[in-house]
C-alpha cells in the first residue's frame, strides 16, 4: 500500500504559504490541479521502487544547521548558549533558533532524516546519500552584496 500522507502535507504547506492565485500565475487553479495530479502520479511510481527520500536544503539563517560555525571568517555564528537550548542536549548546535528549524519540522513530519551541515568535517558521501545535506548559511543569499558584513564573499565550493 502506498502512503500519500507526505504528499498531502507538502501540498497543504504550499497552499498555506502561497499567495492568492489568479489566472496569470503558476498557482492558478488549472496549474495547481496539474501539479497535484503529477505529484500523486509520481508518488505512485516512486512508491513502487525502493527509493530513499532525503532533503537537500539551501537557505540562510532560517535553515542553517551549523555551516557558519565551520567558516573561520564568519561573524554570524550560532554558537552562543541560547542557540539550541530546546534541542537535543541543550547546547549550542549551529541553528539560529532555540530548537528545530522549519526544514527540521517538515522533515520530521514526513519521516525524513535530518541532514547534517555540509561543512561538517565528519561528513562522508555515505551520510550525504542516506541523510541528504544542508547547504544553508546564515547571512547567505544569491546577490554578491548579501551577507557581505557577516560572511566572506567567496562562494562555498559545493562539489
């Protein structure tokens, strides 16, 4: 039997977070119906194979799980006592919050493993393939000017 719970939860998240759709946007009713149909079809196809679903997260401090703590020149670090007091051991863990990030919450609801920080020295290819990886960096963005006060302007070498 194929469980569509994660698919339904994902669509609830998209619907709640999206703006009011009109006929000229990607969230129009016809496009949303097509997206729902294709996603359910993909869930049925993927449900028939032995696939591992993991998260690859890109973002800023809202989803950073400790990448900035591994950047030597970064001023934006989440290594102070109040970061992580409600998470795990209660010690700072690199998250810019006191507990789970939004990606952690969504992943937990979908039963996915929590991806580690990409810059973690103990990270291996096996861990990436089995848990995914988090590339998010506090103060990061797509523009060169973004985060210039907190992080170096050179991009992280991902591969």
